[in-house]
């Protein structure tokens, strides 16, 4: 199965879009004040995801580019979407995974980009 094309498209979307961080690390969720963002969170301007908003992104402190996504399903919102992880360290990925698996109403699966074949 050819997965490289999918990741190249994500790379292209990120490269040609402005990243907007509307929920910086350490801020609380607007509807759930006890939920604190452990990593910068935002979206790609002029893109669209399943909820009609821009494609969601987590932007970390590493230098690895896009090497993972998290696929999230939510019962309360009745939707499912992806969040692109950009420059996230392994610790940041662990924290992000935790955010999307805190409740029984929302679950996420981390999908890692396979390293290029040599």
C-alpha cells in the first residue's frame, strides 16, 4: 500500500498554508476550562476539515516536520477528524495522545509516518 502520497499532500498543505495558533500551550479550552493545552494548537488557514473549520494542527518544539497525525472520534460532537502533528517531540506526542483520550466520549489514534526506505 502506497502511503507516501498521503504524507506528501499533508506536507504540501502545511507548506502552502498559514499556521494559526489560536490556543497556545498552557491555555485552557474555551468550553472546558479544566482542559489545558499541553502543546500549541491551531489550524491551517484557508483549508477545511470535516467540521468546516480549518485543518487542526498541533505544533511542537521539535524539528521533525509532519511525522504523525491523530485521528479523533467524538460522540458529543458526532464527528471524526484528523489533527496534524507538526514538529512534535515524542513527549509532546504522548501529551497530545492523552488529551484526545481523556474521556469516554472522545478517543484518538496516533498514526505515525513511516521513515523513508533507504
